[in-house]
C-alpha cells in the first residue's frame, strides 16, 4: 500500500529503519559504481518557508 509522507511524526521506528536501510543500500551501489534505476521517474517536491537559492541549488544537484 502506498504511504504518503506528511510529517515525520506519522512514521514509526520500522519506517525510519526502512528509510535508512534503503539509503544505505543506494549509497553502497553508488560507491560500487553499479547503475540502478530505483528512483527513476520519482518526483521530489520542495516547499521553502524563506527564499534560499543555495539550498534549492544543493537539492537540485543532489537529485541530478
């Protein structure tokens, strides 16, 4: 079942463990130089309270 993230307060310990495990696995694949497409076609939405060009550009570079 799809689960939308509205707030980190809606996550339980198992959710956090799954998120960090996936991040660890993706980082390992990146460092090994193996291609993956698990995030292809995904969208990241960003909402900023204040104008922050440096933060926006950092996120865009990271997503690329």
